[in-house]
C-alpha cells in the first residue's frame, strides 16, 4: 500500500523531502521523491527472501510526494529556516512589472525574482527561468538590499514564492525552475551541480578577479580555470553527448554555462584542443534563454557594479597548477590589490611581536573534552588488518586526518585523534588460512606492520588501537541490546553464497561476478565499481569465490537486520542539521543522497562466521556482527582503551565536534548505517559533524597491486631513500579532493626539485644564511618601508587564506598558500639583493638588515605553517632558526617572531635534488613484472612444502598429508615457466585471446601446485584496484 504525504505549511504542499531543502541552501540540489518514482533497493548486502519475523517489526510505509508541477508550483515546506525559506508571516514585497524569463508573454506571475545589477549569479537564474518556461516577476534591488528578512547578510538573487517561501541559493532556484517544468535531475546532473559549486565557482572567481580587478588578460586569466575547462572537455568527449548529462539540455548545462560565460564571453580565447567544450559552449551561447539572460544581466552598468563588488572582497588564492613541463618554471605571483588599511593593520600586528601570541594549550593527559574550549575529535577510517596500506590508502584517511589534527593543535583546539586496525571478519580468517596462522596471530602481525608504517610516516595519533578487544565486545553488544529493546531490529531468512570447497559462507568482498545491471565482469559482491550500483551477492551473474575460483551455491540462513526504514526520518532530520552546520565534502553529500534518495531498506548486521564480535541473542549465538555494523564502533572502543572516560567524547554532542576522514567508498557506512545505529540506540551519542572523503589515488597509468608488485606500499616507501616528509608533501600536494588523481614518479621529481628545493628550501636557506654570514647569526634591526609593509600584508592574506582553507579541511589548497609565501620571500630577496647592499653605504647596510630580518621571520612563520604537512622539516627549520616553542601557535596575524638580536643556529640545506636516474630506477622497481622474484618465491615455497610432513590446516580444519615433494617441485618449475611465457606474450602485445588462453593454463597449473601442496589454491592477481 502506498500513501501520498502532503504536509502543509503556509498553505503549500511539500514536493520534496526535508533533506532536500537543506541541500538547496548549500548549493547541493537533491532530486524530489515523487509518487511515481520507483523505489529500488539501494541498501543491504543480502535481500531478505521473505517477510520479517521473530523480532517486533514496524510496517514501513513508502510515502511519495507530488512534484512541483503537480502541486501547482506551490512552495516547499519542512525545515523552512534551515533551507532558506521564509518563516510564516513574512511581509509580501511590493509588486513590479511582470516579466517572462523566457522572453514571451507571461500573464500573471506568481513568483518574484529579485536581482541586483552586475550579479554574476543572476545570469544563471534568469537563463534557467527562460529555459524552463517559468513565469516570474523580475524586480531589481541594490546589491546590499535585504530581500530575505530573516537572513543576517543580504542575499540576491532570491526567489519569493507565492506561499511566502524564499529560495536564496542560485543553484536551488535554477533546479526549482526545472522541477516546475517536470524536468527532474538525474544523478549525473546533481554531480555536475555539486562540482560547479565546489570546484568551478572558486576557479572562475579567481579568474574574474585577475581580469577585472588586476587587469590581467589571456593566458594569465585562463590559467586559473584551465584544469576545470579540461575536466569538462574530457567529460563531454568520453560520453560523446551534446550536453553534460545526456542528449537533452539540463539544469547542469545552464548553471555551468552561466558560471563560465563572464570569463569566456570571447569564445576565441578557448584553447584549440578543447573542441568538445568549445562546441558545447557555442551551442549554449546560441540558445535564446542564455542570450536573453546575458543581455539582461551583463550590461555596462552591471559589469562595473560587479567589478566594484569584487574589489571589496578578500582576494582569492591566486595560484593554480600549471601543466607539467620537462623543466620547472618559476610561478608568477598574481598580487591582489591591497588597501591602505590592510597594510597598516599588518604592520601594526607585526610590531606586537611574539608577546601577542596566545599561550600554547597543553591538553590534559589523557586528552578529554574541556568546557569552554573547542573540542575536536578526529577519526580516520580503520584500515583492514589483513593487508599493507598503499599510498592511496595512506592519503585517503590517516595522512589527511593527521594534517588536520596537527593543524587543530596549532590553533590551540583541544584535539583527540584516534585510529586502529579493523580486525574482524572473513578477510582475516582467509588471510590466516593462507599464512597458516590463527586469526589472532594474523591480527597481531599486521597490526604491528600498520603501526610501524604510520610511525615512519609520522602520523600523530593520540592513540592507535585495534578492534579485537574486550571494550569492542562490550560496547557493540550494548548498542545491539539497546536497538533490540527499541524494536529497531528485524529477522529474516537470507539467501547467501556458500563455497563448498572452502566450506564457508562468502563475505561480499570475496565474491566476484558479472554485474546484473551493467554486465561489468569484475563486479564485487556488494557493489559494482563500473556503474556504482549496490548489489546483493546472490544477484551476481556467474559468481566466483575469489579464494578458490569455484562457483558458490546459494544457501539460506537466519539473520538479523537493522530496521533502517524505521530510522529514516531521524536520519534525515540529523542530516539536515549536520549538513547545514558542518563541512561535508561534495562527494560525501552526493553519495549519501544517492543512498537515501529512494528510501532505505533493512540492512543485515550478522554473519555466519567465527571471527568477530559474538551476537548476544538466543538463536544467533553461532553468528557474529557484520563488519560494517561492528567496525565503526571500533572508534568508540579504541577511545575506551585510551581512556576509561571515553563517554566524555562519544556521548557529548553538545561539546564535541567530530571529524571523520575516509576514502569515498566508505562514505555510506559512516553517513547512513553507523549514524542510524547510534540514533536508534538513543544514548546521546556524538555523531559526525564533518565527513571528509577523498576520491581515489591511482598509480601512474594503472592501479596499485601488491601481488603484481605495482605501486608503492607503506612498507616499501622507507626503502626508497626518499624521506617520509617528501612522501607526505607529494601525497598532500596531489591529494584527490575533487576528482581522482595519480601518483607519478616524474611529477614527484618535478615537485621535489621545483617546489621544495628551488622554492621553499632555497628561500629558508638564504634567509638563514644571510643572518649567519652578514650579521653574526643574530637577527638584525629592521626599519620597515612601504615595500616591507606591503609584503607583510601579502603574507598576512596568505596566512588567513591558509587558515580559512584548513578550517574547511581543504588540505591541498592550503598547502599552496605556504608555497606562495615562500615565493613572495624569494622575490623579496631577489629584488632587494641584500648580498650587494651589505657592501654599500650605511643606508644600504640598514636596508640589507631589514630585508634579512623580515625574510628570516617569514621563514619562521613558514616553519609553523609547515608543521601539519612536513613535521620533520618544520622541526629542522625551527632548530636551525632557534624558533621558541611558544611560537607554535597559529593566529590570523603575521607577527615578528624573531626580534632583533635573536640568535639563530647553524643553517643547512633542507632538501636534496632527486636525479632522473634515481627516479627511473624506482619507477622500474615498482612497475611490476619481476619474474626473478616470483620464480624464487615459488621455488622457495615448494622447497618449504616438500620438507614438511604436513601442510597448514585445510578448509575443513584438519591436517592434510603433504603431496609428493618431487611433484611439487616439478609443478613449481612449470608455473614459473608458464608465468614467464605469459609475461612475454603481454610484452609483445599478442592477441587478447591468445593471452587469455595462456593465462588460463597458468591458473590451472597454480591450482595443481596448490593441491599438490595440500592447501587451498591461492586467488590470482586481482584485476581491479584494491580499495579499503
């Protein structure tokens, strides 16, 4: 049975869920949940085979809602204030001339659209109104006009609906117009809108600032948006469609065109190689709605008003990535105009010196929340214990979280950073079987490996723990019992895949087959990496056990489910609040919405395993909790192992801000399933306020693979001879924040030699050497002139930009602020030439002292700002310059940290040049295809097995007699020979059919070898990217 919910507010009808309205206020549109929309299962690894039984159940009613068109264009409801909607009783605005956004006759318009002269955002809403045929009454207001009565700051454009509701997010207004016309957005449209808001808008703002305020032209302007333009061009080219989201124009096309138009009005400035982008942009330019909107908004008066608006704004971060070149180029600094007030303020702050710094916060031990302070709790996704993390795993969670934790401490925020290994589940059981160890021994072994890797990378955990603890059992079972008592659990018989050869039910990640939706042949048992859809493992076509490659069979088993439909309302209410107040990355919002869009389904929380947290319920005591119910609880239990007062962090949402760091594939478990578990437990748990997810880091032209020797893994990085801080810097420089990025040996060399050696290291070394060489190691007196004060203001602006970016957890962009400051310093030294002035008259020598003193103080500031990124280099700079520990506090002001007379130490170079020969050797070493090592390993393995009386326990748990040692040796040699043959075929680029045939022979030989050794055959090298 299906009902249509129409909850009324101010006489309006709700056309979209509550969470949609929050999204509209933050430029993140959300598709409506309409009554005709099919509700397909998006959640649950195992689809229940029948009706839920045993436990108390709640009938879930799917509630649809009328679309805006069906509702007669009436406004949205629910969450009015959070969503940017007018509260009841707000006064109506005086009427104005009725205008048709599309240029035709309008009749009586029921909506009022408020615009100001020169509003760049007004371009998109006018074009969207025209393209959708919406009828609006257009009213012009001053840029500072307060149209929306309940907002603190003026916001235009704004759309005033007839119900009294306001929409004041431009992207939300655009999408509303299209919804009115019955044009619902798809997932791709929403993704483009997210990308426009988070990536394109900042880049275009930088370009417009360079052009309109600084008077730059041509390539200097395009440099700021080249990366985004290339991304659009590549997307259009790969999809081979005329529009961004398909064959028809969508709201995404209007929004992106309008954002780009002010900076690309002259199409000839587009690079010739971006043909797909050029064609799309020309098509949009020729459309009547876009032409009319451009004529209406971008008048000469409007352009001048927009320039004045830009001049009043804090200048954007004016640096961008240039295309890679064979030789490093000196990047020019695009200086923004400074007001006299800014310059004076910077000079005044400088003069206050280190005494103006707040006292460094010394947190209690153990670190616990402190009333009246900002208490920050940071977690990074718990790495699976059964593998070694590669560079992508490291940047995706622990390293990113470490940078933010170190930054928080520099800001004097009371900070706790916890992590640990995720140790339960099938993966651990399987690894134990492979290595002939018990699951606990595997956990002990790999937990130590993980801990050592993170120590080498200088990850500053307050506590690094694990999930195989008594606290994990106690807390997980307590949450389970509370869910059970509150009727939040269901039972059902589940069809699962069981491998008879391995004698076990298969976890989803150990099943591979053909996707039932897109026919991708390497889909996992829980999700297809190609189409992104969630899959029930039993739905896979041609499933295979990834351990032995046998075809599993379907078996039934009773399991427990978390009643997510019953918790959906609470989840949406919480998401509304968290999204409105927290900093969730665009991909985390998008992924979360895609999960909840069509309604949640019950989620299985138990598994037929032995290695896990036991289920404390009669009838299920032979089962354990499923890893994605159990693992996030590890954050709590790890904190409990750190301090017995763990509840002061985890049951204290009023005082604690929680940041979760992870790669994007972990998002739904942290944004939907885990929050639902805690909401259902009703125990005042601290829920995530800021969910920070990265995209994927790839390796060169492919993917990381431990088995094939492709890529750098954590235990290998320290053997390269490259210091940990260089690895940290490069991973953070290319951190995949908006889209996937790729590790490149050539780029690593370029970044080390240009950004670190020639830029940052060169500046810090010169500044310190001048103090030692010319002034006896003591900071000289400084007499600031106009140029010096201007430099102080520029550095202050970069420092503030750095703080603003890191507060929003934009880690990669903030790093570029440090590099910009060192470029300012290098230019300052180069222009003033203190090494020449020191030989001149008194005035010249005084000038040399001023330049040297200011430069060494900039180096001291860099040492503090660099601490989150390169802690060892930061400590080295501070040791060389004798920077007092009290200076390790970050504020928004650049202070003179090293006053005249301050004695510095011995100054030495910070970085070493990477040579081409060194990098080429490393590229070859980590490029895979190392037959000698493989052959030796096979022979050694055969020798070990031949000398043994018994093999490790087989799938059934008993000892298996070893095979004929001679046969084992012969098969090992055949495997090695066949492996060489396959590699030669691949190197010669033989036909795919021939290669596949020889690979099949190799797999069969490996099976025979494994059987001769008396153990389960090992899986072949994975074809896809290993993801955490």
